[in-house]
């Protein structure tokens, strides 16, 4: 018996190291595999940053209840300060999901009824509030439109934070809450829905929107680098926002980098590390570590579209190489972001970058931006799938745009020079037939001034606020357009002088 026991012990001493070695080899193999895929991701992001001329980028990858990978790339500002996982970036419309959590928290505590008319939570002055529910605002089926919000964005850019949300929300209410009957509306994206929801959070909770979010969402999720105002974020190392000017990145510090009144719709700031905590909560029934911000039922509700292909509550669904994902792009002037969650794999990805203008968007799918392609590529690499097409690079896009602008400019300069030669040079009777008063000649003169007239009207009024938004997000092209219209007006003036000279000479010759 003793001999048998000794034999078993000896076998244990021999077999256990072999077993441990096998486990160690397996663990090392997984580690090498993980290291390999993250090296591929690093190389991929380095290529895309160069192709798309991104100053800085931050990446977070989570799975289940743990963070797999966090990394910053490039520079946060012109001083060369490196981007880190703690560097705050603009969150853009991904912030709508934060507002949705706030509303659902108040619904869980019985303070908000999702199917009650919003009239219950707004001042009584808005008749149309009787026919729209909180759920419709969350699902963006209220009938509000996005283009109608641009005038508010422009007018509220300099509002102070304390009263900005209330002022903006009441302005949207006056604009949109006019219908006097119950109507079903299809999904239509609009910031106004979530600004009104942010205002409802304030009225129901008795706190400012920012204080509520910090206390009930940021703190439980240990989001220590997340902020609801630009000043807070800038004090704590916010990445510098950039715009592209004829293909070159130029820092932007104008008023439109932050719209306080639109804060619940997406003007918040956070880091890749904090958003990794947020995604873990989204994929674990509202729980991060020992704290919970929502029940699993509410998380499931906010991630479920009422009709496939529409809008859930801050999220919408998509498809990446056959994988169903939910997520959202985010964009504000100088910042862009994309988050995706693959529910069946409990996998989440967040990508931030600190440059954005209109050329970063795909047309006509303007919700697809540079960070959307990068986040998709990361998910494909994690699933050992082809990265997929990432579209034209910024250099290629600007090669096309700048080439077209050069050709049009050269043609306009040539025709203006010809007109100037005829107008300012010695008058020749041979050219008199080209300056007879006719519908063709008058139309040409009118057309030369039409562009200037239109730009003056669009620039000095908000008749078409999308014009102002376009000049903010793509200033280079619109600066060129203004210069061109000025040249055309000069050309039109010379056409008038040429016509007057012709008439004068004919009168004196006769």
C-alpha cells in the first residue's frame, strides 16, 4: 500500500509539470495570438491614419466584462502631446445613448412613463406635446426633422451652459409641437428629440442635465475622464479639434466646436478608456464591476429597434461581414467617433479621432465616416476577416476636389481675362455685333451677378441654415466659391462696361 502511494506521488510529480507546461504553452499560444492580432490592428490603424491624415486616434476593445486593448495613436495637439487612452475626445451623437440611459433610469424609478405624452413633463403651453410620447422621442419617431435644427445650432452657439438646454428645448418645442392630432411618424433622425429628452431629465430629476449624468452615469461607471462641458474637458487634456483646409489639418477654436444647448444630443466629451467601461455596461445588462446603471431589461429595450433598420434608443443596427452589430457614429466639428457592439460575441469597439469635416462622410450615406471604416476594419481583424474597402483616402478625395477647383478657376480666369481685354482695350467696330442689347447678352450679365446675389442672401440671413453649416464644416470649398462668385460679378461688371462702350460708340458714329 505504501509503495502504491509513493508511486502515485512520484507520478504526480512527473505528470503535473508536464500538464502545467501544456497549460503554459496553451496560454502562451493565446498570448502570442492576441499579440499578433493587436500588432495587425496597430499596423492597420497606422496605415489608415496616414491615408486619412488623422492627427490623433484612440482605440478601445472590450469583450464580456473586461477590456482587451486600449491604445492612443498620434498627437492630441500641435505641441506633439501624445494621445493616450485617457485623452478626452468629442463624443458626438453617441452621447444620445447616455441621454437614453438617463431617461430609462427615471422610468425605472417610476418618475417617467415612456408611453405618456410629453405634455406631462413640459410646460403646458405646447398643445402638440399631447400627441407625442417619450418613447417616440427616444425612437426618433416624433416627426421632427434634422435640417430644421440647424438654425438653433447656429443661434445657440454662444449660449451659456446653465440655461442653454432649457432655451434650446423650448425653441424646438415651439417649432415642432404644433400638430393637434395623434399621428404616427416614420423614423426621422433629429437632434431636437434628444434635446427635449435632456430637458425632461432636468425637469423630472430636479438637477441640471450635466449634474444628473455625472452623478448617475459617469460616476457609477468610473468614467473619470468624461465631461459635459467644453471648459471641463479642455482643462483635463481635451484633444485639439481640427478641420481640413484644402487637404491640410488646421486647428479650430471657434464657437461651433461646442453647442451647449445641444449637449443631450451629443456635445459631451469622453476617453477611449471611459467608453470601454460604458460598452462593458451595455453588454452586461447595465453592470460595470460592482455598479449598475440600468436593469438588463432596460438595456435590451434601448438596444432594440422598433422596426429593423430604424433607431433604437441611442443605437441602431448594422452589418459587418455578416455579423449583426449595434452602434452609432458620432461627429461634431473637429471630432469624430464610431462604436460597434457585436452582441453574439460580447465584443465592443470604440474609435475616436480629432479631425472632421464634410469630406470625411460618404455620400449619400453621410452617417458613414472615417472612424466608421476604421472600427469596421478592427472588428474584421478580430474575426480574421478581410478588412474590406475603406474608400478613397483624404489625399485622393482632395486630389479630385482640388483638381476640379483648379480647372474651374483656370477657366473662369481665362474668360475673365478675355472679357477684360475686350472691355478695357481699344474699341473695335468688328466687335460691336457681340455687344448688341439682346436677351442673350442680358442673360449672361444677370447670370454673372446671380451667384453673388445668392451668396449674399445666404450669408446674411438664415433662410437656408444648411448653407451656414456647410461653410463651417467645409470652409475651404465655400471660401473658393465666394471668391469665384466675386470674380463672376467682376466679369459681369466688365460685360456691362463693354455693352455701354459699344452703345456709346455706335451712337457717336451714327
